[in-house]
C-alpha cells in the first residue's frame, strides 16, 4: 500500500499572467481528511484543479501513484470531484447525468440505483438542472461524485451554495465516508466548516500554504445581536479590531454586526461583544475577505 | 482510446445539440427551401430546366451546410470550457482525446443524420423532375457529408482556440461570411480590376473550401462554360474531368485534415486554449499535452 494517495509538488501555476500557486508540497495519506482554508482568491480552487490535472503547471501531481496529466484516466478512476458551482449540462436531465457518469466510471445498474436512492434524488431524475435549486444541484453533484465509491473525494467549497439542512446532510455523508476510510480533500472559506473533523487543517494565502493549522491571520466575525442602544462596548474591543458594519438586519429587532481583527484575539472580541450587554443570537466566522 | 467513452461522450453531445433545437430548425429551413426550389414550377420558363434547378439546389446546400457545421462546431468546446463543464467532464476517468473525438463524433452524427434525412426527402423531388441520375445524387450527398465534416472541423478549431463562447460564435460567423460572401466578392473585384488570368483565378478559388465544393459539384453536373466560368473551363481543359475532381477532392481533404489537426491542438488537454498555455506558464508543449 502506498504511503500517500495524493502527492503534489507544485512549483508554479500561472493563470492570466498571475502566479496563483507557488512552491507547494502536499501529501495526503489514504483515509486522511484534509481541509484547506483561505480567503477568496487565495488559490484554493486552483490548487484542486491543479491536483486534478486540469491546469498546466510546473510540478507533478500523482493520485494513487498515477501522474494526473500523463496517466489522467488512471488517476481519475481514484477520484470523485464536487466542484464549487455545480457543472451539470443544461440540456441533460439528472437521470441522464447519472447514466453518463455511471457509464464512464463503469458503474453497474444496481450501484447506480443505490446512489440515486441514497441521496433522495429519484424524484428529480427527469428534471433538467436549470429547474433545480442550488442545494439540490449540489446534492446531485455529490451523488455523482460518489458513484463507484472512489477512494478519494475532492470537494471545492461544497457548502458555498447550501442551506443549513443540506449542509448537515453533507457533513453526515462525509462523516460516513470518513468512517469507511475514504480520503477527503476539501477547501472552504467558511471557518465554521471545521465541523468536519479533519486530520489536518491547512491555510492557504496568496497561492502558498502559509500554515499547518486552520488559522488565518485575520478573521471576520459576523454576529446577529439583540443590541443595547449604547455602543460603549466598541471602545473596549481588543487592539486591531474594527467594526465594519453595524446595522439592523431588516428581519426584526436584531442587528447585524461585522467585526474584523486578528485571529489570535477572536474570543476576546466575542467576550467584549457579550460584555456590552448585547444578546448574541448567532455568530458566523468568515475569512478576511468574506461577505460583510 | 476506448469505444465506450467515445460512444457515451458522443451520445451526450448529440443529445445536447438536438435539444438546443437550432440545428434541426436550420436543416428544416434549408431543405424546405430546397423543396420549394424543386416545386416552384420554374421548368417551363425557357432555359430554366431541371438541370439548372439541380445546380441551384446544390448552391443552396453549399451555402447552408457550412453555416450549420461551423456554428455547431463553435459550440463544441468554448461554452463548456467557459462554464467549467468541460473540466468537470475531464475529472471522470477519461482521456482528453476521448472527450475531443467523442464530441466530434456526436456532433457529426447529428449533422450528418439530419442531412441524410433531408437529402432523402429532396431526392424524391430530384428524381421526379429528372435533375440527374441516382449515382450523381449519391455523389453529391457524399460530398455534402464531406463539406459538413470540414465545416464542423473548422468550427471546432475556432471553438478550441477561443477563450469564450461569444468569441467562438463570432469567429465561426466571421469565417462563414468570409468563405460564403467575402471571398466571392474579393475574387470578383480582383478579377475585374487586376485582370487575373484564368489559372490564377482557379488557384485562388481552390483556396476556399466552399468554392472547391461548389466547383466539384457543378463540374459533376455540367460541362457548360456559361455555368462553370472561364477559370474552371481552363482547369477542365488542362486537367480533364477526373484530374479536376482529384485536385478539388485533394484540396478539400487537405482543408479537412488541417482543420481537425488545428482543433485537436487547440483543445490540448482540454483545460484552456493552447495559445494561453505557453506565455503564462513557460511549460513545454510535451508537458501540456
């Protein structure tokens, strides 16, 4: 058995005259779960595309011992891929997508119907992708990626278009796959995606893996609070923290607060927010370039 | 290259092309006009006999088939590359060349299939009015298939070298206009003002694949100089009928081979137009493909 199922040595990837990835080594063991975080534009999608052999690059990537460009087919038999935005063909029904990908992956009829049933997509087999919601599209994409039970799952920001319910379903499926020993490589810019227990969390910035922890240097805190009228607490925020937004969210009495500051002092910022007498309803952690 | 992958990618392409509807509609218009031509009761009008109608019909095909082939080709790669769908397809256990030739096969299958259906229908009118022999009609049909394959190759080449769907469509339309209208006008103008000799004019004509197809079709139907023109008349005198056909067929084959080779090179690994690879990465061609 190979020590690593994914071995990537990427020296440089240049797109549109801009270096999007540089000097990067990534080795993933069979059965390992690796989550790569990073702000928008950090190169997360490019990294996955390079690993899948979809980008020209200086360097080599092997999946299951197969070079992704020289032995593309053999490498791809190991992989199920969920793109960030579902890339289904608009003129083909969901059922036809399953037939096509099952044929390309050499999946038999029983495994195909099992995949369709497991994800509850049988109702939509005759529907065209354009008629499905983002959540259902992502669910179909995930079901398609799992056709044939590939030993490696590569997911590009899979929660980007999902509501909470579908996100929970995704985590459930991924945990099952983890338990079955499937290797998972996933990118995200949502810090809350750490609910998936990863063996390794990596942080990517400006085309480089900058840390072996899922810790950005800067973070945004988005909170919904029932707020006291005074804003004294703002003055007690830890050093380098600033308020980006403080406005009613338009959905009742709550206020949406967006703060930005160093990752290291994030919990102090939360304490300050609560100590000010505000009732915090919900908190989302966003990467530094997340939505305000 | 595995037949299963080719067949399924071709199946996907054919399905997509049919469901986009514009190809069947285009053919319906083309063959509808063809039937109108045969049934327009023009025969009693002096010299406008069945032979002339046959010629007009094949001129119509020479005008319509390149449009359809070029546009169908232009939609083959660039739109899917732009939306990430091609990349998604390439993350399946397939080789890029299987995807490329599967796409070509599927699109050609639909274009050729619908063409044969239309030809079958117009064949009835052709034979009823005595426009020529069955063998001749079969020859034209084969040439038409060749023209479709050539035009599709050119369209796919444009698509493979275009970064976006808009540019691919624009490129295919530009190429259609050049082959169907502009080159004719340029040749006419040049012949008038530069007083081109018949051999020069003939040589320039063979540079345009659509013109080569037209000349090939016309020279099979008639040897009348008022229809063929002085340039083709000169070529007939020099090369003889079989020599002329051989030359024009060769020209069409060269065009076809070049178009498909360009398309394959432009497709590269499928990820992006080949012209974008070198300047941005500095990787060698061997590494890319």
